[in-house]
């Protein structure tokens, strides 16, 4: 009778390298992009400039999105904090403007 042992499945670590175009001075870094309009939708990992801020516009697959939040996550490895993930939370531009309008109405009341 053969004995079966359970071998733990290890997660595959996927790294994405963004190449710099020739003549381009800005560094390009991978960001995990999430559209946060309910239900949340993953837009994938995109190579974008490192200095993105809230309120900026980004075009992904022909659609324009406005950045709602930028999150940098760090992990403690060997006694040092090292970057582990960069994430952008985005809204479609129309939804972002509508949310600003509703926030303004709420503050006026």
C-alpha cells in the first residue's frame, strides 16, 4: 500500500519588469490597478511613472480613469522594510466628478 504525503503548494511569485523606452528619462514602475467602483474590478498590473498622485488621469485600455488613492506596501524582510506592492485605486473620470459634486452638495447642506 502506497503512502501519499501532502506537499504544500507554493505560490508562484510573478515579477513584472517594465522596460524604459530609449530617450525616455522617467523610470517606469509596475502598479497593481484596481477600479474601486462597486463591484471592485482588477485592471491588471500596469507600468506607470513613479510619481503618480491622487487626482491625476490615467488612460488604460482606451478608457480614462482618475486616481483616487496610491498605496505603497512594505514587507519586513531580514530586519529591513522592503517595497512589496504598489497599488492604484482608480475611478472612471465621470464617476470621480460625480462624487466630487455630491461631496460639495453634502458640505453645503
